[in-house]
C-alpha cells in the first residue's frame, strides 16, 4: 500500500483546507500548507488543517512525496511549472481543479525529469469559500475523478488514488475530455442557469420567496472568482452543452406559445422520468 | 370575525386534501369533500381530510358557506360555472389555482346573483401529488395570495382571508396580472428550467450525481399534468419572463465564448448579491 511521509497542499481554501484536515484526522501523512497569505496560513494552522505552514513556495514543496495544487483553476498550470523544479525526484504532483482539459494538457509533458503529474477533481464543495468553511469530512462518500493519460504511470495513479481513498472518497477515472463534458452538463450548466435566473428575476416581491426559486438558485451563491474561471476554461465543453439545453428550451417555448398541451405534457413527463431515475439521497 | 358553518372542497388532491385536514384540525368548519372518484373520497375520509365525502357535485355544494375549487387549473372555470347555480345565495366561491388571470376573468362576472368569487393561490405544495401526500400543516407559515378586483366586496375578501389565516397562512393581495407576472418569474420559470435541464443532461454517467444538479432539477419531479396547464395558462406572463432570462443567458454566453473573465465575474457577482439578499430560512 502507498504510504506518504509528507504531503504539501498549495492553496488553503475550502478544498485545500478540508483536504489537510482529512489527511491529518486519518493520520495519512504530515501536512505542509502553502498560502501567499500569512493570515491564511495562521488560520489553517489554528483550525488543524496543516502541521506546518509556509508562505515560501520553494520551502513548501521541498521534500514532499506528494504536492496537491488547490489554487484557482487558472493558477494551477503556472504555479505547477514554477514549483516542479523544487520537488524531489520521484515525487508526484496532482491538483483539484474543476476543469481538466487545459490543466492536463499543460502538465502532462514538460515537467522536470522524475516529477509525475495526474489530474484529479473531487466532486464536492459548497457555496461557501475559504479556510473558515473547511471541514474534515468534506470528501467522505464524495466521488473523486482522476484523469490519467497515456503518459500516466500506474505508480503515479496508485499514489493519487491512495490519497483520495484515504480521505474517504470513491475514486473513478475518466479522460480529461470526458470529465469536462460530464461536468459541463451536471455542474457547470446548472451553475450558469442559477446565476442567470438569480440575475433576471426579482424574487423580493413576495414576503417569502418560493422554495422552488430558492432551490434552483442556491448555487448562484457560489464564488464568482471561482466560476468565471470554470466557465471560461471549460468553454469548449460548456458551449455545446448550452446548445443542447437551448434546443430543448426553444422546443418547449414553441409548445407553450402554441398552447400544445399534449406535446408539452409528454415532454415534461420525459424530463420527470429522467429526474425520478436519479438517486437523491 | 368570520365564522364558517360548512366549507366544501371540490377536488381532493394534495392541496384540497391538505386544506381539509388543516380546517378540521383547527375546527374552523365542517368539511364536505367532492371528488369524481369514489376511491379518492374514501381515502380522503380515511385520512381525516373531510367530514363528509360525495361524488355528486350538486349535493357537495348545496348548503356550503364557502366553496373552494382545488381542481387542476383548466377545470376551475367550467366547474365553477356549473356548480355556482347550486350554491346558496350569499355563499362565497374561491379557488387555489396557480395562475389567476384567466380564472379571475372567467369568474369575476356572470356568476348567479348572490354568489361572489375571489381568487386565491397558496404558495406551497411539493413535487408529490394526490390525497396520499396531503398534510395538515402544508399552509402553516406559507404565503397565500388573494387576487381581488373592482368587483370584489370587502365581505367576500374578508371571508376568504379568514379561511387562509385560519389555516396558518400569511395573506397578501395582488392584482391577477401582478400575481401571474410574479409567479412566472419566481416559480414557473424555475420549473421550466428544471425540466429542460433534466431532459438534456445525462446525469447518470457519474456514480453520484452532483448536488448542484440534484438541487436545480428537484422540481422537475413535479407533476406534468399540473405543469403543462400552468405553463400554457400563464403563457402571457411566462413568455416575457423567458425573454428576459434569454437576454442574460445570451449575454453570459457571449462573455464565456470571448473569454471575457472580468465582465463575466462582475455579472456573476451581481447575480450572487441578488441571491444572497434572499432569505433562505
């Protein structure tokens, strides 16, 4: 079984902080945490997310078996390229970015000799952000997608799989492209719809906003700094998912405009059966 | 204070059944329930939603102080026109329909002398349906919108207000047009988006569907027989709400396609502030 001596987490937000807490609680390794902000490092230390915190990237990664990049998506490739030269040969680099195509393309080749990378994305989180929202059981029962390529060795994959299984996640594998297409539909499109709905409807005209509106727009509370990044970096998969959505939207719109109740009822019934088939628990 | 001797509920589904339970539990009146289905009448009786159940509409409404129409939206006007002639002079007729323009226009005038109507819509429910999903506290703390017009007497309004306050609802008043416009945005548009999303995304490709997808599509489990009716009868307000949504959708789409992160982040930030301002409790 893979054992880690020292894991370094770069970026101590909700995901990085929660991962540190989970590793420490399960005693999987000693956790070194990096943030550019000394205040964040102090908070991470105080809440038990890391054993050692540093604001110097070189010191953070030197000697680690495994380095986990938990920065915003668009910082992952440049940060990884910068820090890889300071990692010890044989160490593994991974990330938690919500889109995978660009990250994997940027890190699959060209890292220093002896440094291996494989992408990962734990499908969890919350509309809250930052180290103060971190929780040690965030990954328990969650799915974590690994996105190996032809470059990925089985040793590298086993290391990163061991980390995520170790913190309680169910690990699956997909190609980066399949990951991005799947998440475009099941996560990015719902977020985009929630933002559009929250922006265009004035829900304050009633003393209590209907539960349907609150539920469908809850994820519009998510961090805009995270989501502009996800929408843009995954636009190659998101725009086609938007096209498919628009096709159905226009079809239903035409049925409503023409008062074609029977065809409309059939369409709604199909959608309901698809939704009923999903596991809600 | 308004007292009722006998309230007749026409239609014993989720709303009609729950209303009967709430009236009986609070001892507001004797409840007569009508359904065309003898099996539904029996179930309503068995679960304590009604005191007396009948399958004969004339017998159901004769002698009632208040008749509440809780049928599907498109059955309300024809059913009301049919039964009003059997009501006793001085009795009040109301409904629980989810769209109000057509119903109020159809019943505001032309009822027999001595029979007064005012529209109502309790903003509650669930994605479940039928008498078996009925619950006596469905209206506790819910908002109920009454839609009086220039034809509505203060006595009629007071009667229907007393009913809904009596079962624990917060009563507000709007014009039928204002009601339909408000609900188009805060309820009908979210339902339509949920149906479109559930229909166009295959969420079964992951071992666990992301919570964001489950939340935004939960209301696609709603009854298609109810919602084809709501979408079509409220199309005059729903189509303009769809236009406004589409405008924002196209704007964000263009920003994503052009990778304009700063404008995209500002737009998402505005939507988030609007959503954060709503009361979630």
